[in-house]
């Protein structure tokens, strides 16, 4: 990338109860420090983002499975 590691921001900024953005899955601290940190630190944040996103989708899948069982 010409400009280094790009922000994962999707312009859907809303923090959950844990101060994690529901749009990009970064913490409030990660969001505010993004422009100040180097590309290695950004890549570490993106790794955490991927984990948080996977956990969120897994939780939603589990919720869907629970609703299917309850509805039967």
C-alpha cells in the first residue's frame, strides 16, 4: 500500500459496552492512537480486529442456532 496500513474504519462508528467499535472492531484507544502508531503496531491491531470480528460472528451464529432449537 502506498500510504502504509489503511484504517479498517467503515464509517459506522458506535461503541459497544466494552468500548469496541461495532463497525471496525477496534477499541476506543486503538482508534484514537491509529494515526500516531507505526505500521507494525497497526498490523497487530488488525490481527486483534480479525479475532474480535470472528468472535462476534460466532456469537451471532450461536444465537441463531439457539433460536432454531427454541423454535422447534
